[in-house]
């Protein structure tokens, strides 16, 4: 297997009926069609998958090629070599360093696609456009594949994004961060259609600040893209929640890495991510009210009159709100946002600053110090303060938590976990207080029938009775976190 090459590629989900429009809108170039059969391999304990590696043997036109890929984002490491047999050669490329000698590499899933491929010149670059339609098969499970890939063969990476925008004007293209291998792995695991939670961030101690930010941002963008796809397919409370979490994690990363993030495109990315996050506020608030207030009342003693009517009204509003969230995830603005944000993260001018090339270790210490100082300022302001002061404290606690989770791999696990427990306890009680504050205006904005409105008022009143105890708990949890010894520095 040859030495490592670098694959530079963007991948988009596209409806099968729109693939023709994409091809028609693309610049002219050399074109061919092929049938590709790919078998993906791993060890019995999925060692390659756990290491973030995919290994396949692909057959086309009687030739077989073994390919190993690793990495994420726009740029990925790729090792490729022709082979004779049906099974991979365990001695090729970096495989010996990834698996134990004599490891049993077995097929895990298959992917078959019909590929229409065109090589084009565009803005000083050579780009391979591929339109794939087929299916991934793992065990008894199958899922369709319909994708558009843009791979940079030579020239500036900016040309990839420019072409993506041009093609997206011809048909809806949804930027995707999951490779075919990742989709097959998820299918076999049985969670390919589950809402995507935040993935653990793993940072090398030798990473630069720029590399660390890109790792954190890619995780957030992948979480956004996966949950947006779920929302477009079948809106659900958890998909809304996880999409919102992804947007908030990206917003938090922009704050944490603020000292090195500047230049053209930053303000537009911040504005669009804020828009996306707020687009999920109403459905999320309705879901929280339904689960945390309405549901316990239904199963508890002394339910107020009008509760069934309130349930009917709230569920109807939730369905409408989920549908609106799905429309947001399908919108032109969302598609443009994902291309622009990814371009800015991967090749934006902020990477050219001297600060971005410094080691992450010292930066992480300083960033966590900044968050902790801001938290202390918010904590003091919230002492004896009002709902707004506690709201600002909640936001800062969340930013501190996301920063801790982003940098956790740089520090000792036990010390980080102790600190995170204190943070999560504070977030829980501040979240309960926030639910109280948002419930009344949320319900007031709904056109509830009189019996449902009566039940809503009764439930809000009951919850409000617990507010003094929650405020006291929040103050105690905030003080405990304030006294917790920082694990950094």
C-alpha cells in the first residue's frame, strides 16, 4: 500500500430524483459510469472502528483496490493499493500497527452503488464530481444511499466550496459528515437512525490551538448535520434537542477560542448558528414542559381539571413546532449555513494567525481560567439576584461545562469528572429554574381553550411554589462549584 495520501472531499445527501439536476448544473468534463462493490472489514472487537479507521476492498471493472482511511473534516488520510484477492492484505500500509499480528479481519457490511463521475476544471482546481446511488447492507439491515461527492484532485480547496454553492442552487444538497463507512458501522450497530449525541473530543497534547478548535467544531457540525437529517426524515423531540445542543456547543466553542478567531466570515457564522439555535427554542421548551410538568401531573395525585384538554393542545403545538424545526433543517438558509461554517472552520483566514499555531495546552489553561472568572462574576451577581441574573449564570455554567468537556482529554480523568459532576448538578437546578421562568410566557403565547388554560395556570402555580427551594439549591450548588479546586493550571 502506498504512503499516505490526503483526501480532500465534501459529501452531500441528495434526493435520488435531484441527482440529474446536479449533474446538469455541473461544468462539463470527462465523464464515466461505474458499478462499485465495496466490502468493509474489521476485527471481531471492531478495533479499526474504535480507532477511527475504515478498511475496505472495492471491486470495479474486474479490479480490486484496498483502501484504508482515517481522520475527519475536509482533509483525511488515505492509503490505497491494488490487491488480487477478495480479503484485505493485513501487511499493507499502516494495518500492522493498527491490529495485532494474525488478527482476523472479517467483512462487516457491504456497499453497492452506481456511480456517475465527472472530472472538471473549476476556478483553478481539478475536481472529481461523483453521484452515487445504491445501498448499504449489514446483516439483515439495508439503507439506501444517494449522495453527491466533490473530491479535490488539485488546486485550492476554496474551489470545492464555491462549486458546492453553485450546485446547491440547482438542487437541495445537505452537507454530511458521515462517510459511507460510518453509515455502515452505524447500521450494523443498530443506531443509524437514532438522534446524534455529542461525541467525545479527543485532543492530542501536541495539537495546535487551530487543530483543537477544528476538532471541537467538526464534532458540533457533525452533530448538527446528523440531527438535521433526522428532523427532515421524521421530526422528534430528541432530534430537536440534539440539534440544539450541537448548535450551542459550536457557539460555545466560538467563545472559548475567541482569542484566536477573527477575520472575514466570523460574524456571519456566529449570526447563523445563533439563528439555528433559537429556531429550536420553542419546540424544545414545549417538550420540556410536556415531560417535566405535564407528564408528572398526569400520573400524580389531584390532577387539575382540564388536564386532558391541556395535553391535547400541547401535543398539537409540539407537532407543529417539530414540523417547523424540520422545515428549518430543510431550508436554503440552513444548507448555506453548513457550507459557509464548514468552509470557515476548515480553511478560514483565522488559521493564519500566529496564535492559532501555538500549543493547545497553555491555551486550554487560560481559556478555562477565563470561563471560571466569568462564572464567578455571574455567581456573585446572582446572589440575591433576579431571574435574569440566574439566566446569565446558567449560560456561563453551560459554556464552562462545554469548555471542560472539549479539553478534558488533556487532563486527568478523575479530576475532570469530579469537576464535571459539580457543574452538572448546578446546571440541573438552574435548568429547573429556567423551565419555571419560560413556562408562563410559553403558555401565554398559545391559544389554549379555557379548560386547558385553567390547567396550565394551575400547573405553573404549583411549580412556582417550589421556586424558593430551587433558588436556595442553585446558590448552594454554585458555591460548591466555586470552591471546587480547578483541575487545570
